[in-house]
């Protein structure tokens, strides 16, 4: 049954393989399996190719809106940027190797191979290789790597929240189309009844059983109902355009939704016993698993790591270094005491290797580490306050949504009873009018009441369905 699918978490994916890897690597709730993501990606690609021929379901609208959302694409780019930053942090633990080559020409007086300054031009070539590697920096890099991972996870939770917002917005516009579709059917039914009334009154006038005034009144009512049909058609077209623009469909003129199947499935769902919702369980689940809550929790974890990062400035740092250097000297003024040795001989004779450890002990850094730690602790308190506020607001939102759902359910049941009673009353009135036991005025009055009841019932149906879906989404 379609409505049951609405009550499940939807598996979302991105066409970009890199973005799918992100979703799978961090095990988001909506990225449950590689097979599911790949299958859905192929389905979405096929859907985008056939969008002009195939009616859109609610699932396909939500998926398409997610894939083409500017905010989602921006968030995915942000995640890629943060992953690159995390890799940079990890590479700080690796040794750094660099080489150097230099060439000098000394003209006039220069330093010879014996390090004495003498007259004569000379050329010197130097070659060096240096290596440095941090051994201990107060665990700064270790805590920074953890903070980077938490930052990426926070962005993924924010991405999940974007998905939920997109789902709700698309659902609201989609249900609006279905609502206006049924409102159009109501208007068309009303027009049909008015048209039949014109035909009946015309026969009565021809048989001398009614007046011309009654005929003009019937025609006036028919014209009014015809105008209502045109207005309902325009409302439906506008609703389809709004949804097409919301999900960024490139050609809204070809946009059509699967109206018949959706309405049938919704009616089938509403005709069954309304499922019970435990509001306490919904609140518990939402305040534990919702994207906004998890993102707030991740920000607290990151703030805790930032305190550790700031405190690392109080610890000594130890690093390993190694250097290799050599050179070649050539004197243009021939010196029999120090003749120019062959190039490769000089490279071997002049080579020098150095390896050592460097220990840096902080003594006084003008209280920089102290103040950075204080700032990090204040940021942690701010994140904790924001987390508490998110829980309070979320609880209030759920309680409000639940109260609105209960009210909408009661309104739906009352509207349904009013509609069923008005329908029976209208059917009896049709029999009475056809038998000549009722006037056109009485018939129109009961017909209008029946149409009003029908419209109220349809409006209450979609209002309840949407508010039920909001509460259900909190509980998923």
C-alpha cells in the first residue's frame, strides 16, 4: 500500500560516485546498503530521462528534488572540502622531505676549499637533502584528526535534515495537487448537476409546468458552476507548476503526476482504523535520532576536542630531523697547494650527514594557550546551551504537531459524517424534485450544502494526512 511507503525512511543517493561513497562511509540512516544506493541511482537516472512520458509519483518527486537541490549540492561540496582538510591533518604526521641545489660564482676575492679568503674567482655547487618529522606535539594532530571526522559527521547529519525538509515541502505541494484534483472533480460534478437541472426545467417550461423565471435561474446557476470549474482547473494547473518549480523540473509544461493511483491509495488508507501514535515514543525517538539533535551532539564533541587541541600548547614538542649535504668547488686561479679535484671525488669528500632530535619546551607564550583554552571552553558551553534549546524546541514542535494532528483527525471524521449525511439528503432531494414534490430553490439549497460538505471533507482529508505524516516523520 502506497501510504505505508510514505511512513518509511527513504533511501537517497547522489549521481556522483564520490558523494555516494561519503554517504556509505559514514553510514547515514538513508544510505543503508551499497546495492540499494546503486539501484536507486540507476532508477533516478532512468526517471530523469523519462520524466516527460512517465507520471511522477511522490517518491520520484522527493528523490528528484533532493538530487537537484542547491542546498544539498552545496552541502556535498562542503563535505568534500572537509574531507580534504581531514586528509591534510593526517599527512602532518608523515615526514617532510625536501632537496636543494645551489650554484654560486665568486668573482675577485672568494673563499677557497680551505675556507680562506683569497684572490681569484671561484664557482661553488651545493647539494642538500633534508628530512623532518614531528614525533610529539602534545597530541595536537591526534585531536585535530578526531575533530575533523566529527565535523564531517556533523555535515552529514545536517544533510539528513535537509532531506527531511525537502521531503516535507514536496509532500505539502504534492498533496495540494491531489486536493485540487478532487476539488476540480467536485466542481465538475456540481456543473453536471446544474446542467441536468437546466434540461429538466426546460422540459417543465415546454410542458407548461414551470415558468421562464425558473429556467433563467437554472441557467444562471449553471453559468456560475461552469465558472467554478474553470477556476478549479486553473488552481490545479498552478499547483502543478508550483511543484515542478519546487523540485526544479526543467520543463514544467510536461510535468504530470500519478493522480489516480495516489488518490485511490490515500482513500484506502483513511478507510482503515487510524494507527495509534505514542507521542512519548515519538518525542524520545526524535530527541535521540533526529538530524538536528545528532548534529548538535556532534558540535559538542568537536568543542571538547578543540579544548584538547588548545591545551596541547602547554606540552613540549619533539621532532626528528636529518640532513645530508655536499658540494663541488672550482677555482679559476690555479693553486698548486689546493688543485681542483674531480667532481665526483669532491662530492664524496665534501659530504656531510646530520641526524638529531629537537625538543621545544614552552615556558611563557604570553598566556596565548591559556586564553585559547578559555575560549574553547566557552564555545563548549555555548554548544551545550544550543543542544538543550534544540531539544526544547523539538519537543515543543512535536507536541504542537501532535495536537494539530488530533484536531485534524477529529475534523476529518466530523467532515466525513457531514458529507455522508449531506449526500444521502441530496439523493432524496433529487428523487423529490424529479417527482415534483420539491422546488428548484429547495433543490439548489440542498445541492449547495452537499457540495460544501464534499469540499470540506476533501480539505479535511488532506489536512489530516499531511499532519499525520509530519508526526510520523518525527517518529521515524
